[in-house]
């Protein structure tokens, strides 16, 4: 092996080692004394599915009775990521929960490392080793993809990116492969099929194929060269993909990809047929682009009407391309820029600089396409289409940064060496001492925005559940009755937990309790209605319908997430908060009475005062805000409540107060007011005067009856059995 080849390998190994270090550092906080603590939200469900698959390999979890309780949830996630992770765990001999969690946490690192190598070979194929090495380094530094490939980041998007890059690489190799052309085409098809088995939105990326075919055949017609080889490569790749997805074509999780791949195959056939007819009839190449465009528009009109269910697919696809309806609902599905504020946030950030550098890099790439020939030109066209499409997707939905940051890194690498060549041409021979500082400055200018984001991502990488949420999950698991069927969730468990959907996966996996709403937005309607209900009867009706026994609230739901809850419920946020200007630079947001009337307000702000069925049983140790500070997390129990019936004069007002202390030794007062019913005043109370939880009563209830002439009071004890069985307690004045 010559010295040059050895040097290239050493450089690639160095980039890979750097990637391994960053991915371990980025996920180091997930490795705790008590085991693995996953970093985000969806990771918890992936790990649940991996655990199930390890025990039932190769079968995976397709229905989960612990989600969308009591109806359950049909899983629409393609299974490949979880099956690969489960297979890796089994290969290492891991079957227990701690062992599986530890082994599976290495899978994202492995996937990210292979993706880095794939990017290197892809760029080297269409440019050179030095550009490929820098592109590999920028892939290692790609901030969002790093988040998805760090230790314990159990998410299918890491694998999705790997299969996409692999498909592009094999397509380019097939176009340049000579005798191995069709082997590489088949491998590209296998990668496309694997992509479909990884994410149901994979067909979006395949739009690159007909776009490339149309461009290549336009150029072939103009240059009067044959285009059969391009058509055969693409059609073979798509045919192989169709063959591999055919067995599960009717499954809800694969059907969109099957229809999409078939549509891309048909589009490629149509584009090639139009090209063939124009060439055969010696028509001008200028007739080809409008012909293809016309056929495309007609096809959209036909299929958007809904034959074979394609209308719904087109609607979903457009929703994925543009997440405008998700503004205020799901942060990762929002457009990158949708108002003046988000424009400023992006424009004056490292991401904004990278987008500018990317545009310049894409311009350089386009110029290199114009000046190149043969298969390198074909490969660069594919690279340009993918990189541009990745950026466009990101402007539609923020989530696609996990892919576009890699495309940005490749574009910046191309830009760097283009400018480097210009510097060398101007300074290299006449003033070599000035060339090196200029090159260093260029490198720092182009890479510092990315490096700064990576440093931030690695430094502030604590799991989102760490701290109060983790402790709250452990408390609920230890202090509530265990539910059945957690490991085999086919039958309906005993009860559920009501929470906002953001926290559903945490509660389901960490506390091992069924949830109404979770991170797939199942059950969000009833969760939103519950928290914003302004009647306890409506709130309890929802709790009964959903079989819920506990309620979670946190500081974010009462403040920062309230806007999202209101948006989901189609309510006006300004009716819950009002803004007051205290100075030119200070605006104070104040809750309105309507917020205090909601179930969320009564529970979080008032500790269930005025309610008869909800009682605070736990609050976390961290207190936020002031006047007064509130616990970050509160857990309430839904109980029948004891009914206190009071016999007194007709002109009396009757109520009760109860001195309480929380598990954090915070004193608070529960109060309620009696209402007339059947000629008797009565009120339902949720707290007992016995000490079942650390959150407990300090004294008996003080029941009072009075008017302007005076007040009479009695101390009343309420047992835990009274509360749990809805017993009636008679009081007479």
C-alpha cells in the first residue's frame, strides 16, 4: 500500500475516532449510577419496543394497551431500528432490562460512525479525498445529527439518515460503476427498502430520483447521447426496493412507502418514455421539460382526488413538507421560519451563517456541475439535488435539521476548497507566508458556527427527564398500585395516568403506568379538554371515561406550555393570561380568572381547593417562580371523596378549611364551600385527616356555618376509607 493511501486511511480513522469521542461525551449524562437515563422523549418508546423485541425476537410491539388508555394504540412505526437494536443486544447476550438498555445505547454511536464513513466515500466519489475528509469531519460535527447519534439517543432518525446516504452513494457508484453498475443499483434498492422499513416518511427523499432522471435526460437530449443506462440503473434500484417492501405492502406502517416507491418507479418510466419518444422523433430537447411538467401536474390533479387512497397520502406528504399547522403545537414539526421573530432567531445565529455558507457551497457545486463531465457530473447533480432538498425540507419542518446539517457540512466543505484554490492562485506562489494565515482564517470562519453549536450541545447534554421528573416517576412507581400486562401489553390494565402528551412516554416507561396521552399525540383531545375544563363534573367525566387515577401537572404546563395546550384545544391564550407593561422594557404576564377556573389552575395554583375529587399527593423538590414559588411537578390522585352533609339554618353559608403540609413540608390550606342539594347543604372533600401520604392534613377539617350575625364551627375527622369509598359524614349545627 502506498504512502498516500495509508495517509488517507489514517485521516479517516482520526475523523472516526473524533466522532466516537464526541458521541460518548454528548451522551455521558445518560450514564448514571442507577443505569441508563435516556435523553429525550421518543427514545423511551424505542427502548420499550426494543425490550419487547428482545423477548420476542424477531416479533416486535404492534399494539400497546399502555397508550391511549383504555383504547390502546396501534403502532405505526416501521420496526427496523428497534429490530436491529434488539439483535445487537441478543448478539451481546443481553436479556435483562439493565443489560438491554446498556447495550442498545451503543447502537446510535455505531450508526453515526458508519454514516460518517458513508459520507466520506460519497463525497470522495464525486470530488476528492481532501473534500471528503472535511465532509466527514463536518458530519461528525453536525450538531443535530450528533444529538441523534450520541450515546443512548435511541431514535430511528439516525438510521434513516444512514440508509439515505447509503442509497445516494450506491446510486452514484452505479452510474460510475461500469461492470458492477447493476450490483450497486441493487444495493441502492436494498438501501431504499431499508429506509422504508425505518421511517414511513422515507418516500419524501425519493423525490430526488425523478428530479435527477428528468435533469439527466434533458441534458442527454440536448447533447444527443443515450439515456438508457441512467433509466436502467434507477429502475433496477426502485424495482429491488419494491420487491423487498412487497411482503408488507398492506401494513399501515409500510403502505405509504410502498405506494410512494411505486409512484416514483412509474414516474421514472414515464419520464424515460417521454425522453425516448422525443429522441425517436428528432424533436427539440426543449419540448421535454414542459412535457414532463405537464404530465406531473395532470398526475397530481388525478391522484389528489383520492384513487387508491393517494389523496390522503398527498395531504400527509404536504403536511410533512410544510408544518405550518403545527406552529404552537409540536416544536420540531414547526417551519424553521414562520414569522419575524423566528426569522431573526435564525438569521442572527450559527445556523443562519451556516445556511448562507451552504447557499454559497451549493452555488459552487452547481458551477462544478457545469464544468464537469461523465459520471462525476451525474454524481454531483444527485448531491446537489439532495442537499438543496434537505435544506428546503428544513424550512418546512425544523425536525429535518438532523439531515440538513449533514448536507450543510458537505456544502461548506466544497465551498472551503473552492475558496482555498482561489487563495492559492492569488497568494500561493507570490506570497506563500500569507497563504497559510488566510487558509486558517477561512477554515475558522466556515467551521466556527458549527463548532460553537457542537460545544454547546456536548456541554449541555443532560437528559430532559433528569432531576425532578426522574424522581417523580420513581415516586409514582413506588407509591401506586402496579398495573398488569406491562411486558405484554395486549390486554387492558387496571387504570391510567392523565398527563399532557409531552410526558406520556416518560410515565409509561419510567413509572410503568398506562397513560391517556403520549408523544404520538394519541389521546391529546381528552387531555386538552381535561386540563382546560372549567367544571369539575366535566373533568371527572373525562377521568372516568379514560379510567384515570392520577394527574400530572408541571410548571411548564401552567406557563410556557399553556399556549400549546390552548392551541391544541382551539382556545385563545389571551383569555388565560394578560400582559401588563410596567416600563418600556418590562412586560409582566398575569393569569386571569379564567385560568384559575380551569382544572389546571385549580390543581396547580390552588392545590385542588374548591374541588371534591382531586387531592395533592406529591410535589417535587424544585420550586420555581415567586409570589409564591410553585413546585416544578405536582401529582394529584383522583378519588371518590367523602361527602359532608351539613344540617343548619336556611340562611347559613357553609364551608370547610383544612390545614395541610406537602411532602416538601410546604404548608397550604384546602378550602371548599357547601352547595344546597335536596334541601341539605353538602360538599365533597378529597383529603382525609389520616396520614396515607407524606402530603397530609395537620388538623381535622374545620367546618363552619354562619351569616352576618355569627359563625359556628366544628372539627370533623375524615378517614381514608371515607374518601376512597365516597362515604357520607353527617354534621349538624
